[in-house]
C-alpha cells in the first residue's frame, strides 16, 4: 500500500514543529493511512479531511497533553472531530507517545 497520506501527514507535522514532544509508534501511521484510503474511496477529499482532523488532534495533544481523559490506567484518548476515530496516547516523562488510532465501534 503506498504511503501517500502518511508522507503528507509526516511532512506537515514536521514543518509545523508541534510534534517535537510526540513519538508516533509504527502501527498508528498504518492505521491512519488505512482510514485515509477508506474515506477517500467513499468520497474524494474525505481522506484528506480525516488526516487534517487527526493533525488537529495531535496539535491539541501537543499543546495540552492532559486535555483528554484517561480511559485505562495511564492511556488517554483524543476523539477525532467529525470521524469515529480516537488517538490513544500516554505521557511518559517529557514525551507524548501515540501508539494507536482506533475506530469507535459505535
């Protein structure tokens, strides 16, 4: 599967500099890309809208890591605006570790 959306996502986030304190584990970009393809196949441009909403969540997490509630032990979930997905992450020392993006089963 081409990494079109992930490359775009990575370039945007690195340029804006808000991910200096965020580590993204390998499975999260794959899941974001799969969701991008799924939404893009439904309507052209919808995948890009999804990625923009994910980026917005990353920005919010970076600005205020404790903004979102703890859902299990030290794991927090930021729900993605407009889409049934959440970004799961935890705070470790001075770093925010994003390890998963999950689809809301509802």
